[in-house]
């Protein structure tokens, strides 16, 4: 086995540490914010961003199999909805 393969095998074989639920909430918020900012920077309209975020949130929520995954997905969804609503309000001039 090559050294690179052996290193990869060892990395994936290590035990993982549990991350506190608060961190999963924070990660959900940050990922949603970063994704939406990237979509805005790419020139997507608020309507298209809303559609994309609905798809992402639905997939995240349906595929979350752990408590931590559900926390992340729920926070992502909540944050994305708030940010999309703010974008739509800004576009409407409110």
C-alpha cells in the first residue's frame, strides 16, 4: 500500500470526537450564510436562491439520520429562510 493510501486509510479509521449541539447550530447558520452569499455573488436572483435553498434544506432535513444532523439541517433551513426573505424584501424595496 502506498504511503498516501495508508495515511488516508488511517485517517478514516480514527475514532471521531462528538461535537456539541451548539456547534452544529452554528455550523448550520454559517453554511447557509456562506452558500447564500456565494449565490448572490454569482448573480442569482432572490427567487432562484429561494428555490435552490428549498431544495437544499429539503434534502438536508430528509437525509439527516442523527440528532446532530437534524440540528444542523434545522438551523440551516431556518437561517436560509430568514436570509432569503431579507433578500426578497430588499429586492422589493421594503
